[in-house]
C-alpha cells in the first residue's frame, strides 16, 4: 500500500450524497421531494401540519389511539394534542419495557402573529398589528406577498378555519417599506433596527364606504366585509389565532432542480421525513414512535411544546394498552431504555458567507443528513451533548443502511449557535442526538435545502426505527 493509499484509508472525508445514489435512489428522491413540496404548500401552520399528518396516517392504516383498547405488535396508532401535536407509533414485536425508538421534530416556523386587537385605520388605509414569532430578520418581511392562516370564532361560537392568499384568485397582503429616495435615516441604522417591530403592520384594505356618522370609513368597510363573509366582529380577533406567512409556493431551485426553496423548511423538512419514515415501516422489533411538536422556535414552552407532558402521557397510554398496566416504575424503565433522534435542521455552509463557519465541523448542503452531537451556543450552553456510546451506535446504523451522513455544528464557536428539543428529551433520562437536514437561509421567508439531504434524512429515520 502506498503512503497515499494508507493516508486515504486512515483519513475521513465528507461524501456528496448525489454521487453516492444510483438511478433508482435518484428517482425515489425526486418523488419524495415532490410529495414534500405539496406538504409544505398545504401545511404552513402547526394546525395544518397536524391535519396533513393525520390524513397521511389514516391513509396508511393508523388508528386513533383513543379508539383502541388493546395494542398488539404491528398495530399503528396516533394521538393528537390540541390540534398542534401528533404522536404516532408502530407497535414492535419486542417487550415495550425494553424501550422504544422515537424521532421528534417541530412543526412551527418563524412568522408573524396578529395581536389580539390588530385592526386599525391610518391615512385611509386599514392595517393589522403583528407580533413576530421566533428568530427572524425583520427586514426580510416587508414587500413580500403574505397570506393569512388561522382560526376564529363567529357569533354562534363556531370555529372557522381561515386561509386567504394561497389560491391564485385570492388577494394577498403586504407590509410596506420606504422607497430608497426617502430612506436615508432608515438605511443608516443597524440591520436589526432598520425595520421596527411595531411598524410590521399588514396592509389589508383601502376602499372607504359612505357612512356619514363614521370617522374610520375604511376600517368600517373591512369590518362589514368580515361580518358578511364570516359572521365575526372586531372583538372576535381577541380569541382568534392568526398567522401571517409568505404566500409563495415551494419551488425547485437551480437549473438542475437540485434544491427545494420554500418557507418553513425549519423544521417541516424533518417533520415530513419523520412522518414518512414511520408511515413506511412495518413490523419493527422495537416499538417505533414519531412526535411532531409546537413552540420550538420560542423555547418549547406551553402545553403543545416539547416541554409539555404530552409525549410522556402518550407513551404511558401506549404502555398500558400494550401490557395492561403502566406504573411509574414501568414508565421510567421504558424512558430510560428508549432513544430519540431530535430531527431538526442544521445550518448549511453558505458560499456567500464562509466566514461564520468552521469548515471542518460544519454541515454542507448536498452531503447528506447532518448529525450534531451537541448544539447550544458559546460553550455548549443549552445543549444535551450526546455521549460517545450513542453517537457511535447511531453512526453504525447509518453506515449499515447506506445513509450518507455528516457531522456538523451551528457555526464557529463564538459566532452564535442555537437549540433544539434534544435538551428536553435528554432531561427525561433518554439518549438523544440531533439529526436533520442542512438549510441555507434558515429562518428566512424562503429557505433552501438540497433534495439529496431530504432523501437521506428519510432513510436515516427509517433506519433508526427499524435497526436500533
């Protein structure tokens, strides 16, 4: 063996996933990503994602766990929490007390939420006040076509689902911005200050009605329109839940269509591959479970976030319906013996901004699913940091199932960082590691992922479900 051959055998080098796939896999990749793009278009909010997941689950033979009294190997069940979480499981042939394999992703994305009293009029225009949700760059949101998604209750107490701006015939909405000619002061500010949060108001109308005794004639026109169409009043907004999201659809990116561009890849790219992974498995040895959660972008708090008791409650119910009982000791034993992939995205190295990444320890678009031993920021703060034994085990599963994977961190050590739901799962005393798709332009209204990485994430989650 030459020195060169020995060096190559001893060294490690990332692999481009496209070069590792044959024609059959490339075909599967294209089909998977086509379906994923439809999922993105249909699921721009957590509620919509759960709805899409339930449809897919029922089509694949999953039953609502509330309607099942006894579970046996091979059964497929799901459980929904407040229309914003879904837990899915395929019962394995081995004793459930020996642990289960869980993949968890989040289905919320950075966006704008309407305030509780959002509607007002200024200079004969009607607008809606917003409060941004999650870590976004405020300057990226003005002048975009925007859609309104959410739920509101009418005068009869009926819940109405609203989605305006997604169909070709729908109107869209917009946050306006200054013309360059008058933006001297604005453009001299820091990027974080150029667009102020209280100025991110959505334009929704400008046609006044004839009303002699009403001063705000445009607001009156909008209220009349909403009342006639939905039977709601201005007070209805106080209990409503409306999200403002980009109105554009998912698109292929590049001459070769090697990328998918869309709003919401973080973290719906991992949520979709998690969902497809559990739908496409049969007869696992260990019970396999998937959970899609809300509120990750704002700390995973609340009764639909990863810090809620929902997952533990669903697992306890599953244990009881499998073996007939679920004591605290039995639940603890299952959790201790279980393992989880926190399926969340990583930051892909951007060729336009190489200075923020450390090239040897960053994730690259097109090089497969990214496994992150730890996330956190500056000194691994807020990170679970998976142990060596579990990282080794996961690597072997990936290699044995021809999954192209890479390791990565969220940028240079003191550049920034970020967190996932992994820390909350780890706090339950469960082995957990982050594993997801590298993303370009993360948290922007139009994020980008490589199709090969989407496919490898799907393969990774299936392999974990079936082979751990």
